[in-house]
C-alpha cells in the first residue's frame, strides 16, 4: 500500500510538472527561434540596402560589414548580381547562385527564410533578401535602421555619409544577433510558407529594379546548445523534483498507513494467541473507530477466555479431588477384603475410576488447547523429541519395545509451537503407539525437513493399523480404536493432538505405515533464519489417549 501511495503521489507531481514546464520550454524554444530569425533578417536587409546603392563606398562598407559579421557571429554573407552569374566586387560570388532561393529573390523579389528542417531547425539558417536600386524600392523589404538611407538624388558626399552610417548601424545589429534571446530589435516580420520548407517575404512590384541578392547563412550550433540548456535544465529540475516528491511521498505514506500497520500488528499478535494485544487509537476518524471496535472485541474475548480459564482451574480442582479420594477409598477396601469376588469388583471399580480420571484430565487439556492460552514460540524440534523419548523408553523397555529416532533434521531446526503443546502431542502419539505395538516391536520416530517452511515429525508403529474409515474418524472426540488389548483410552488423545497442532499452524494426518501399522505425520511451521533463539519450555500436563 505504501508503494502504491508513493507511485500515485509521484505520478501526480510528474503530471503537474509536465503540464507546467513543457509548455514553458516550447514557448522559450519558439521565442529563441523567432528572435534569431528576426535578428538575422534585419542584418540581411541592411546589407541589401548597401548593395542597392551601387557605388564603390557602399560596396566597401558592405564588404567590411560582411567581414565583421563573419568574425563576430556564426554567420557568413553571400552576394549575387542580378543576372545570377556574376559577382559584385569586392564580395565573391556565391557557390550556388542558381538555387531556388536566389531565383525567387532575383526574379520575383521574394525574401526567403529556410531553417533547413520542419522540426525545430537544421544545421543552419539561410535567409535570402533581394537588393533593389536605391530610390526605386517601395515594397519588398524595407529597413528602418539606425544609420538611415540617403535619397537617390543626393550628392556623392551625402550618399557616402549615409552608407557609412548604415554600415555602423549594421555592425551594432551584428552584436545583437550574437546576444541573448529576447534582446533583438522591435517589430515583427510577416512570412508565408514556401514550397522549399522556408519562408517567402514580401515580393517586389513590377516596376522595381533588382540589382542583386544577399544571402546570410547562420549556423545554428549555438542555438542547439541553448536549446539543450533550456530542455536539459528543466529535465534535471524535473528529476530532482520527482526525487524530492518520492521522498516526501514515502514519509507521508508511512504516516498515513501507520494506524493501519498498528492494527495489522495487533491482529497478528491476537491471531498468535496474545489476547492482551491492543491497538493505539490514532490516525484519521475511520481508523480510530476501527481501532476502538477491535479493542472492544479483543477485551470481550479476553474476558471470556479468562472466565474459561477460571472454570478450567475450578473444574480441575473440584473433579480431581473427589476422584482421588474415591480411588484411595477403593484401594483401602481392596486391602481389607479377603473375598475374591468382592476384590474383583473393587478392582473393576478402581479401573473405572482411573479411566474417569484420565477422561477428566483429557477434557481439561482439550479445554486449555481450545482456549489457546499460549502463543507459538521457536523451539528446538530434535532436542525436544529426544527429551520425550527418554521419558517413554523405560515404559517401552518393560514390554521389549524399541523406540528408534531417525531423520535428517539436525539441532538447528526450529519450529513454532505453544509452550508445552508439542510435549503433549508427543506424549499422546507415543502413548497410542506403545499401546498398540506388539511385544518386542519397534516404534520409529522420524524427524525430517519437509521444505523451507515446514518440519515433519512422523511416528510409525507395528500395530494392527487402521482402515480408511477408521482413519477418517480417528480425530473425533471420544472415538476409540481397537488396540491389541481391546478398546481402551478415553478417545481424546488424537483429538487433543489435532487441536494443539492446528493451533500452532501445523497439520496432522494418518496413513498406513510401510510393512503394516499406522503412521502419524505431523507438519510444523519452521522459524526463519532471523529467529534462532530457543525459548524456555515450561512443563505441561501430560495426557495419554
């Protein structure tokens, strides 16, 4: 849930960031392109005015301006005469005077702007401007430059002065073309799309005389660098903002889900048998209400279980004491009676009292198991099995029965079981196996690793076994099987085994043992590598079946 909240938060911030930064970046890119085009077009128009003067001082001023433009900007200037084949000294002839842009400028008086690509721009910006004879231009491209333009009827001195002023104004414009975007001249230039991917500017009327054309090639490498800076800066900024948003999202998500995690911890502890677990009443109104409801339910259940524990303790005291007294009385009667018939009746009564005592003990153990008064704890399985086998081997030796421990599980295997639960399980299973085993038989106890999360404990006897129908009923309360010595026991042993194993999260099944007899297979949960401690195991009451 935390991961989903973080992803949702980052996605929301990303969408908001993209909605804000991408349009701004496109606007800056368009502004950069427009300002550059306007600046280069102004320079080309100024040079066309100088070319249109037609005298030597103007040509020299044009040559100086073209050289300065090439030195101070990434642009170059090309000039062609009106016939498109001859140069206009002192400037050299262009390498491609017969291309479409020069043709439009010389024949139709169109100013063309070609960026070289429909997507952003190509490697260079090419602007071609026609040059009209001075005094004959009314349409086409008009420049309102700082240097001004002299009237065609003025003397040579006036024309030279105006030419020098135009050259000076153009040099200043060249510095602006290499400057920052947004610092160009005022005004706009209208353009229409041309077939070659460029732009065609206003055309001349039929009475205008075109004396040549000026072309400016402006390399766009610097523009591309600025474009990368515009987009790169925003991309880096976006990554940084998203990283910060992810960090803040993780903090916010953990704060929002903290009440839910507390409720989950409480439910896990409660499910493991800790009825004292409670959840803090924190967080939003919904989680506070849920926490109070769960705490109230846990409190009621804890009260009920506590009442049952009290009842179990009282019943244990009230039932066991009269049964013990009755048995003592029967033993005293048996000692003082010489009549064999009476003695036999007393012994039968004593046997019934013993069976009733075992039945009471079994019921008490089953009641405690159903109450689930203890939480599972990590226990060393093989060590516990060895301890219980030491207790049962003397009883087995009396009948010549051998108990064998096998299996690949070592001392490092840990299982989860409630305090004393596994002891009672082994006692009941071994008691049943010993009861049905023939004299000088063998009981095999096998401890194995059933998988990464399970340990298997199997007890195999050599008794008569059970049919499929009997195995299906074996876990029912008060159901008793047919042992070698007849029906005996309280019928609660396997019911207690199943209850205790199930409470600890394990499984218990019955199947035929190889070579005859019965196999009781018990699957127990194992402990991960992080929990390798062994809890102390307090003693627990034993109950045979």
